[in-house]
C-alpha cells in the first residue's frame, strides 16, 4: 500500500517534469530563431560582450542564467522538502523500518542541500566583498601605486 502511494507520487512528479521538458522543445523555425536570438541577447549587454572568468560557477547577477539557476535551486529545494514531508506523513500512517529509512534519507538530503546553499551564498557574498569591477580599479587616482591600480582584489 505504502509503495503504491509512493509510486503514484513519483509518477505525478516525474510525469509533470517530463511533460514540461518535452513541451518546451519545439522544432519549428520560429522557435529556433527565438532560441538563437535569446542566445545573442544573453551574450551581448548594451553593445558589449559580457565576459566570464574561467572557472567561475556564479553567473553575473541580473542575467538570465542567474535567474534560471535561482529558479532551479528553488525547485530542487521544494522537491526535497515535499518528498521529506510526504514520506513523514506516510511514516505516521504506517510506521516501519523501510519508510523510516526513506524519511531519514530525505531529511539528510534536504539538510545537505540547505548546507550547500548556505555555503554557496557565503562564497558569493565573499566574492562580492573582495572583487571590484575592473572599471572601478581604472578610476583610481594616478598617484596610487601601480600595483594597487592594476589589482582588482581589495586587500583584507
């Protein structure tokens, strides 16, 4: 009974996800043009090409990639919380070692994901505090030492 309910929940969740993913892929020329235009708009910002540093996983704030990543993180967290809550309700209805193990796995996964989100947020805040845009470094007075003018990282 419990496994049947879990199977139904997974079919509903995965079915909606698959339908959303498949519905978003149209292959006509209009959608292909729209996709290419979106790509061009993302790579150009007010006539200038945006540059990303190699090795950075954090997209610049205010970009489409940043919004998509934020939405994806929110969706993953929501799915983990819903899964854990649903498993907890099932554990209350029919307690057993298997369902309690599922609740424990869900709780550990949710806690771990929240920990990763907190760590990521701290790294982003640290990066924003330490790194200045190059344009701001160019505005430094000429009387500043040359090493200070060229470096875009603030001293600690």
